[in-house]
């Protein structure tokens, strides 16, 4: 049986959603954009039959089961709700919505309609993140108590790299915190449990302070008692630098050179990657700035799309590890992001909203 999907968004949607859906067995029958000429060109290049600028029209294409949303974040909620109203299953890009209140409404609609829903936290399947999550869950370092997540990349400060215009608009959901921080918040909550409170700074270093942020720092504590330090900048010229390290009651875990390492009473060692966490060989790295990370994104995103097929065909999704990210996870992350923004604005520690 061939399953049919439509993709909303001609940037990341064209570059990652279309090939990932096809690799998972979907036929992509429509590409939805905002510029008719650009959408038509990209649809032709990708071999997609319908190039449209109206989601309602795309939803009427025969046999469509799944809609993937890769539009600017301020459009996520209305477009997801339109797809749900049409009875379609949905994969939505991160950040899920503009805030937790909007996220809650979308989740409620998806659950009421009984559709399959996924959130674009594809890096849950990135081999090192998935292996790190499994090692912590298996108790290899005891109870996590102290963690650091640091990342410095030059992307947003490079003069030849252009983000879409909406990306620098806070009211449209732009900025490094929502773009990169949303992935990281999901990783932390998978690894260490729900975040209880945050104290944060959010900055714009590379451009006008009137534009969306490019750097942030957060001190957080999880409900399980782990203290977490987060620091990210997308405007740090020079070589990429990063640190991921978790200290537990009986050992430590860190990521280095694409591998996951553990040190405990038996000494330090790199962990072997089990067969079920292996990804297919990535495509070659591209010289095009816009496609710089495709080789990292495509394998995990294919796994995300495959998880939709697994659920539709009744194959034990609940037992999958990593667990597929859903709108439930999107809401949980948005609540943390809301708290981070409130803390940065108020200069005080903020508790994360919980049910």
C-alpha cells in the first residue's frame, strides 16, 4: 500500500521532509509554498506533481493521509489545526507553536481527532543522543545529578549565510532559542526528566537587539534533582566548540567525536552502538550553506517518518526506543521555552508550568 503525503514549506520541507518521507515509503503528492514560481520550480526539481499555495487545496488531493508542516513557526498552529480538521495525520516542525497556550490547544485538537501526531525532534534518533539516552536510562552512571550542555557555532555571524527573513522576527517564532534550544530542551527532558525551573539570559550578539536572539544561557533544575547548565551561541565565529557531559552518582557520561563515553569504577570507555540505533549512511556533505546539516538531519528524519508508518500499521510504537516525539513533547518543550523567555525578561528564576 502506497501512503500519500503533502509537504508544507519549500525550504526545510523540500530539503529534508520530501526525501525522508520517500525513504519511509510515502509518495509525496503536493508541495505547498507561498511563492507560486518558487514552489513550482522546487516541485519540478523534486518530481512532486502538485505545486500549490493553498493548504486547503492540497488537502483535497486524493488519498492524502499525512501532512508535514515546515512553515514559519507562527503558521504552525493554524496549519496543523486545518490539517487535523481534515482528518489528516500530522508531523509538525519545531518550535511547535509560539507559546505553551497555543501548543495546548493544538494538542487537544489532535487527541480529540484521534490522529497520529509527531513533532520534528528528529535528533532523538541521532545515534549519539539515542545511545546517551539509553545509557542513562539503563543506570550506567547512577542517578544524574550534574549536567552541562554547551555549543558554540558560527552560523548566524557568517556574512555569506542568509536565514529566511521571518527567522529574525520574534513575533514569527524566529531566533536561536526556539530553533536550536527547542531540540536541546527535548534532549534534556528525555535524558534527565522534566525541567522544574529555569534562570535564563537570552541575547542578540551578531545583529540589532531589536531582532530575534542568537545566544542564550540557562541554569535549570529537573524534577528528579539534576542541576543543568546550558549555553548556546549561533554567532560564535571560529571553530565549532561544544561540551555535553552528565555526572551521576556512580559515573559520568560525555559525547566526543560523535561517540558516547562513560567513566565509572571500571574505568573510561566508548560505548558500542547497538544495531537498532544505527542509521543509514548519510548523503555527502554539501557546499551549499543552506544544506550544511542535511547529512545529519536526513537519517533521523527518516526514522521519524517511519514511526508514523509503524503506528498506522499497528506495529508496537509504545515499545520503540527512542520513543517517537509527539505533540505532548511539543507542549512540554514550549512550557520550558516560555519559562526561559519569562526569566530572561524578568531577571528572576521561573517555575515551569506543569499539568
